[in-house]
């Protein structure tokens, strides 16, 4: 998720919370891929369309299709550690609901 996140960042995730369009979500990708953080782009008839912030690396809905509701682990609320973040990236993602 470069440039937004870096390996080793510690995130606060609201498990079970639905994703927000434009925000980040922790999702299970198919075919035995590890759980990953992705940007939520839109609600699709089949689930959630998620994308990576770095188009040169990783897997997203362009390769595997929409992520089902059951495969959304939770909504990313904020980065807890480290406090540093790339210029222009949000420290906290909007989280209006329970």
C-alpha cells in the first residue's frame, strides 16, 4: 500500500465494520493469498471493488474481482505506529459509524 502504508506499520482495525468507499479495509483475497489492506473503491453487485495504492505491486480487484462481504475483515481506522507517514497521506480515515 505504498505510499500510504509501509511494511511494519501497525494499524487499528474495527473488525466486522463495513468498509467505507475511499477508505482502507482489511480483506481476505482468494486463492490462499494473505489478508491484505486495500483501498475501497466502490460497492459492486458481487461485493466490494478494492484496489492497491501502488499500481506496480500487489493484487486487487483488477486481478481477482470484487471481494465479498464475508471476506471483508474490517475497516482500517488509523495507523497507530509509527507516527511518521508519507506526505499527503491521511493519518486517520473517516469512521462515522459503529
